[in-house]
């Protein structure tokens, strides 16, 4: 008789066993403040609450300047614009990321170059990055993906040697620190997303961080139709640089207030995520062939969009992660997703072949790991019991994985 619930066996847990935090979080205090902003009519154009959030979020990540924008895709686009990346240039991105990382390169007219990932962190491989460099390479976008941090020390060393700008994609890494310094503050520019599912969320919004005052001004002008940060509404004081394409990518005071209040509570929430990781690591230690995505060689405080779980040994390598995810759901373990998959294979990635470049040697790590990786979403990482529940369900699958082969 089948033991796995997906094949008719008895479920290990009921549908309500895996506890998920309602997301995004809401509060009456924030609702009251949003009403005040609404009645004030000061909704946009560098409002006071926007400026306060920019300062607070930048300081939280050890950066000097923050520039709030409408979402975490245009932050990447404006970062490339501010650095002068355009047609004829190449930008290297990891094979595993959300499509926005790659599409932002196309938005400025440059060519996207995909490089393989590291087998432990699942972030951009420094070796693959260096291998992909050509005389046309103008920038690299290392992505801190799920629960892993890209090796910033090695990547920046390589980039500096070749005169390449580093843009950190930190959409998944709110609050993370690399070697004691906040992510988003290591390269030329850091980009964050506050989309609905993120660990800090305003529905939509994004922010760029930098320690370079000139880049901060270019970023501000790029998102604010050319206005300087120091201009009053309707009173442009100086023209934007002619080499800078400027857009209307402004964020809103309403978003900034939501995020300001979330930032107050975020350290405690992030601490829960880190405790969940530690407990899950212990719980999974007894299951052969299963490992957690590595946090990173010099990660000193981790941010979590989700926790990657890789099942690539002891027979698990013969089973697709989508099948394991379905088996977990049947046992009562939900809020588990598969990865984005390689950008080059994503259904929504529709660039023409001439608009991007692939490695003719292929993507050994990406192709080997992604089909055997799942992610536990951060809103399922606040109930510590979930770690034991997930491990118990995965152990049941491990003991009966022949049923899935």
C-alpha cells in the first residue's frame, strides 16, 4: 500500500497544520497615519515622509543615500542609467534570478549576459562572472537570491580589476549584512524591491542605495523626470545631464509610511527568520541528500525572502522538485514554492536571441541544482513549529521516495 498521501496514503498533517503569517502585515497605527497623509494631499514629489524613510532605510543598511522609486525593477533600470550603461554595453547577471534583473538591462539598450551560479549559495558564481567578461562588459548585477548572499568580496575584486560597476540586487535581502556591512552598500548601487510578497512590502515600491553623492543625484534625477532633489515642485533649478534619460518613476508618501512603520518591527521579524533557519538546519541534518542553500561565506546577518532547500543526493536527484512539492502539499505542508528557474527558460522572458548572450559551455550548476530546489516563503518562517513539520514531512517522503520515481 502507498504511504505517501499524494498516492492515497494517510496525510501526516491536516490542511491547517502549517501556519502562515498573513502577508503583508497591517496595523491600525499605520492606517491612521495613512489617513493623515491622504488628507494632507502631500502624496508625492519628495514628501517629508519619503525623505525620512530614505534616510532610515539607507542607515539600516550602512549606506549614505536612499532614493525611493515606484518598484524594484525601475530601481535596476535607473541604476544602469546612472552608471551610463547603454547600447553596445554588456551587463552580466546570474542565470537564476527573477526576469526583472535581466529585463532591466534590455530597458537601457544593453546586452544581458547570463553566468552560472554557485552550487552552495545559488547566487552568481565569481568564477563564471570573470569568465563572462569581455571588453564590452560595463556592469555586473550579483543577486542575493532567496536566502543566499553573493560573494561580494570576490565579485567586487574581479569587477575592480576590470573597471566594471557592481549593482547589488537586494530584492530578497532586506536587512542582510555581508562581512558586517549592510547589503546594498558594497557596490556602486544597491537595489531593493518592496513588492507585495517581499519581506518588507508596500504592495509596490523600490529603493536604490549608494554612498556616492554624484550617483545619488543622478539616480534622483533619473526617477524624477530630471528634477534635482533640491528643486521645489514645478520649479526646476538646473537641467539634468544630457547623457541621462529621466523618467517618472516616483514612489509615494503612502508607500513610504507603510515601509517606515514596517522597518521599526523588521529587526525582530528578521530575527525570527534567522532562528527558523537555524532550527530547520538541525531538523534536516538527519535526512540524507537534503541540504539548505548556503547563506554565504561572509554573511553575518541574514535577510530572508525565503529559504532554499536543495534535494540533490541519495536518490532525490532522480525526482523533480515540483513532484516533491506536490507530495509535501498532500501531507499538509504548504507555502512551499519551486524556484524561478533559469531566466533564459522562463515563460515571461521574451527577448530575442540577439538581445542576450549565453555561455556556450552551458550552466552546469544551474541546470543541476534548480530542478531539485524548493523555497520556503518567509511568511511561513515565523512559526518555529513549521521547521519540525516540514522536516517530518520531508523525512516521510525520503523514506518512501521510490513512490515518486
